[in-house]
C-alpha cells in the first residue's frame, strides 16, 4: 500500500483534499515526534541521567532489516549480523518508525522511585532451597510477605491450645521459627494470678515495651515439654495495666475516689480516646465501644480483687473487659515484634478472638505495623461432638484457673464462662469471605476442615498438616535396628546384616511389643469403664471420644491395629522379621533409610578424619547443616524433609506403630515428638538397644524409655530417663 506521505497518492479531488491534508499534517507531526524520541534516548547511570545521545537513524540498530519480497532478510545485512542471522518471517517489514527502546533503570540508581511491587512469596525450605537473600533456605527478614500470623478463633474448651502446640511443633521441626503467644497466660499475670514474667528480650531494648511482659510459649524446652506456666518467684508483682493512662496493679490503692477513666488523659486532664498509633506499644487505648462507658459513680475494683471466675468474663464487667482488650493487643504487639524484628517466621496468637470487633481490631493493628504484605490466617476450632466437648471441659478442671478446686463446682463455673462468650460469639464465615480473608475452620479437631482463600507456602503447609491429625489414643514406638556387622567394625552407612547380638535384640523386641500391646488394651478398657457423667468429686479424667462413638465390642473397645515400619536396609528389615504378619501390618519405607554419607559410606570415623580432614572439621562444627559430599550425600536437613511424609502419616493414622530406623532417623523423629531445640537434633544420644514409647495426650506427649537387658533377654523400664545430647560430636 502506498504511503500517505507519497505525493503521488494525493487525490486531486476537491472533496477529499482537505481531510487528506489534515491526515498528512498529523502524520508528519507524529513522525517528527517519533524521530525526536528516537534521537533523544536517555540512558541511566549510577550518578543520574547522562547527556542525551543523538542516534543516526540510518545506521541505528533500531531500524528494521532490509527484507526481500518473501520476507527473508537480505544477504549481507541484518541476516548475517554477528553471524547469528534473523528468524524467517512472512510478515512484511513495517514502514512506521520503531518505538524508542529505553533501557530499564537499575535499582538504586537514584533515577527513579523504588519499585512498589510485592515480593514473591514462594516456598523457602531450609536445606532444599537457596537464594542470595536466604543462603540457608530460611525465610529472609525482608520477605515479610512470606511470613505468617495465625490468629486462633473459638470458644473456650474447643482445643485451640492443643491445635496451636501441634502446629508450632511441626513448623519448628521443619526449621520455620514459630512461637505461640497465649493471651490467657498474660491475662493471669496481668490480673495478679499465677504465671511467669520472662526477662526482657535484649533485641527489644531500644523499643518501648508493652506493659504486659512477654510470655511466649516455646516448643523448644530442654526436656521437650511445652511449659505453659511457672509460679512467680516471690515477691514478684503482677504486671500493671494502663487503661487510658490509668495504672492498675496489686499495689494500687483501691479506695481512690472514683474517676471516669474514659475521659482522663495522662495528666488527669480531659482527653479523647485515640486510635492506637503504629509502633506505639506502651499505651493501648480502650476502643470507643461499650468498654468506654464507665459510670463515674461506680468504683472499679483493684486487680487483686479480680478472680478468674465466670464473672471476670462477663461483658458487663467493664474493667475486666478493658483488661482483656489491652492484654490481647499487647500480646499481638509482642507477636509482631517477633515476626518483624526478631527473625521469626510464624507467630500464633492463641486467644478466643470470638467477636468480629476483636478480629477487625487485630487486622487493623497488623496492617498498621506490618503493611499489606504480612500474611494473616484465621484458624477457628469448633466442637459439635458433645462427648468431645465434655472431654475438653474436663481437662480445664486441672488447668491454672481451677487447679485444686472442687471439680463439680469448677465445671459449672466454666460452663457459665462459656455461655457468656456465646452471647457475642461470631463464627468465621460471611465477613471473611466478603473481604477475601484467608481462614480455616476445624470441626471436632480434624473431623471436618473448611478452608478459604489459602495463600502462601506456610499457610498451605499448615492446612496440609491440619488435615492429617486426630485425637485417637495410640502408642508410637521408635527404636534403632539391632546391632549390625558394620556396627561391630565401627563403619558408617553401608547395608550389612545383623550380628548375633542383633538377632537376639530383634526376637526380644517382638515379644516385648506383643506384651505391651495387650497391656495397653487392658488399660484402655478400664479407663473407658471408669468415666462418669457427671464427674464425681476428684474425677478429672476426660472421657475418650473415640471409644464413645465407634470400635466397641461386647468386651469393650476393639483391639487396635499395629503397624511395623522399617527402612529398606537389611539391618532394619531383619530387626522386624520375627513379627507375625497376620497380627502386624509390615511395611518397608525408603524414607526411613539411614543418612547417606556419600563418598564416606563404609568408612570409620578415624578413616574419615585421616582422608577428609577438612570435611571432618566442617561436620564437627555444624552437623545439622552439614551435607556429606559425593553422589547421594545427605545431611540432617535432608532427613527432616524426607521424613515429613512419615510424620504426617503417623499423625493421621489411629493405629499403633513401631518405627525401626537408624541413628539419624531416630534423632529426627524424637526431636519432632518431643519438640526439641534445633541445636539438639543432630547430637541427640540415641544408642543401640534403647526403645522409646510416645503416647499423644491432649496437652503433650507421654514419654517412656526401655533398655534391652541381655541378661534376662527383656526390656527394663527407665523411669527417670531424659533425652540428652551425646558426649561426642563425631557420630
């Protein structure tokens, strides 16, 4: 088609000359603008914009290559440029000027404002991923969008604390730093009850601390038990609470003349209630709701008069409601400190958060401090099974609020407390879905799970885990294989057979497990028969929801199935070879194989030290993060990741299981079930001949250890046994 600017194409018709003239003028203007843009391309530099460069359109690489009629690039021109050639095309060459190609500005050049795009929140797995900002695979401090805040929701006695501890234990075991922030524990401290006030975190020394001291529940206690409470060392004083700058504490004079606390500022002058400011962790104002409507004729009781009975949770108790509100926000600020400033990956806010107003307030505070990127996942625990609910309520009778009190009276008071919460309780659902807020609903602790708008790697991992655990009572047994020929010779790795002593251990293990399986069934039948409705004085034993709904026979609960899992190495398989496959479900798993030592397989530690001195020193320095060199070489982080499927399956199943593994595998499994610290995993003392039993409980794991006694060919219970680190760091 001829160009509009070609004078031969201009019509002589008087009716069309004027429009075409205008088109020519516009085309000419557009061409000049394009040429100007091309000839005045600015290039970025580290110190700002360089001088504008003139570009010769005739020689510029921006000009299209000459092409033949068939669309091929002409020989000797662009087709042979740099010896690469040009792609064949049937598209005719464009006759319009090319758009100017302005190189992208480099970050930090000073030539533009920083990018406002959100950073990607892809998976980070310690030991399996690596990047410049995260060389070890852990979530980098700057990747706020990859971190997660889990906000628990639900009425009391719905299993929230049980769920939070399980999640924290699992995520910490996967090397994602996770901490629980329990509002109830801080509430007891704030009101003069029992609790502990930990020492201030040195990392927060430059920041104004909240009045309610930090009390995070860690799953990394040395003994592997989650510590919920400790008595205050006398004469410790409960933390004070500021409500509109009015201090409350056990040393406060309760006979002070009544004051309208909703109208006083810090100097006693009238002041309006203000919204919490971002980063202000000292004063948390009561929200402008019914909490602020305090009668100036009503004398508010001092903290020392506030018992943790049902009346404390009555919405009409304004002072108590203000305390609960401020403690919740203070705890949330501590959680955000941990996630934003202290390297944490996941913070879990363990509280009822049963009203829509409270959840809105939490979201507002999170966005004020962390912006829109930080992930927030609401997790609601519901109980509709009356037996399960009764079981949960019975467990509360031995908790800190009702310890050493009459169980019948305590149970009635606790049910009254729950009824008060139910008046204003708003379940997750409509509001969260309208506002695209991620949430999970767990019904009967895993019987049914509802998820909505789950985003992010950690959120997905949490949902996956929640889908696979239950409350079923069962026993989990862990042991190493019997002694192998490589053990006798001091060699690592390999695939040798059992020694004679190894076969003795294998036979004794089979007899002992059969004995313990029968004894456990007898205890569970007796426990089921001793359950009373209503509870008798002194009876705090909860009913067993599993036996109350299914699995019953004329003689009591049906016998549970028993699984025996081994690795695919001969010494593990031979240790389990004496079990009767008619009574036990036998299975071999590659995930349970021993850590692969790469090029050092089959060597002794002395040989490794002599041949690979540098590697020997590196491993001794940091066994957890060390990976053996050579094809197939592994480290402890690899063991953790390949055992993840085994852990989830053990949590999902309701049957007993015996895992016959190896030293590294036993260490990692015990670290999970006992919630051990990261630095203890690779050095845990797990000798041959020891058998470990773990029985999940609502508030932890019952742990026992048995040592094989070659003299009587049986296993001796070790009542005071505690897991400890090995004396040597070589193995």
